């Protein structure tokens, strides 16, 4: 089964994460296929706009916590620091100047939320729920959120550190979404926005987005080095393992600060 599908019509590519039995959580195979599919979109001269969505009842549930818990049981499972490249950037996306519309169904958690943030137009179903759950699940939180999205510090602290699930309407009020629509209208609305983009001169769109991207406040190379150091530090803590194992066992974690 393909974990990512790609369909192109009228200059619009629809990219679907297709691992519904795991809520489209990222495994190594899904990551590989996703990067490859985005590269197909970027290299396809007939593809001017993409719509990114998920199959089933989730957009993307983030990293595969069950796989990680199983890894811990086998003496593995530690999270390794990420190496960001143009193929897999801070948001888990391949960098492109072509516009991407997010059609968020169900859950957008962790990496799923990050991916949405790297989309240019963001449409969510009314039932969608969002959560930056890294800290509660034993990982480094998105420390860059306030700068990259231009949201107030206390709001960023709530979202990036506490990591509770929040409804789509809350994100709309924070200007993190373009629209929230009834669930059954999600793809129609996303395609409506995609058609708007596809009707514009493509090179003008790409040049404008390219310059917008350069203006975005994302971590410097020095900050990314500090991020790597933090990730190495956290990966060796017992609390990191406890967060994942407790999540898998559906119990309250017991932290020691070590």
C-alpha cells in the first residue's frame, strides 16, 4: 500500500497521507514516501498548486508513538536529533516556492501541526483538533513558534509547552487558519482556494512566495545547533522514555526530572 498518494488535474496536485489505521502517524516509510512525493510535485512542471490532506479521520498524528514505545521495549526508541535540509525542513516539509493548501481533517498533532504551518493556505474541518504535544510526550517543544508565526508569547507558551489539544476555531481566532468549514465541505473549500491560486500566473506566485519565505523568522544556524544539543540532552533522560511508555500504557507518567 502506498503511504502517500498523488493525483494531478488542472494544475492542482492532491497529496494524501495514507496510513489511516495509525492516524497517518509518521513512520520511516511514510516519511520517505512523503519526501519523494513532494519532490514529484516540485519537479512536475504541470503542477502549480498542491492540496495536502490525510486519508480517514486524521490529517497527521505526528510521530508514531507506538513504534517508539516498542523500540524502547527492545532497548531502542531514543529520539535522535534531526538534521534539517531543503528536503526535510523545520516543519517536516520539502521546501518549495509552489503554493500548498492544507486541508486539515481530524487530528493535526506534533509534526502534523508543523506541516500545516508550512502550508500557505490553511483550511480546517470544524471537528479538527490541533496539538503540539512534544513536551508531554518526551520531546523538545517547538520553541520557534512565536517568531515563525508572529503570535503573542503567552499563547505560544501555552501551545508549545503545555501541548493540549485545541479546536480549529481557536486557531482561527489566532489567525493561524484561513477558514474553518463543516467537515463535509473541507475538500471543496480547499479545492476552491487551490483553483484561485492555479488561476494566477505561476511564476509570479512562486517569486512572491520565495521572497515571503526569506522574510519569515525561523531559527538561525546557531539556534539549530543549540536545538541539536537540547535534543541530545533530552534523549538520554529517563523522563523522555517514561513519557512515551506511559502514553503507550495509557497511564499517568511519573517524572523525576532525570
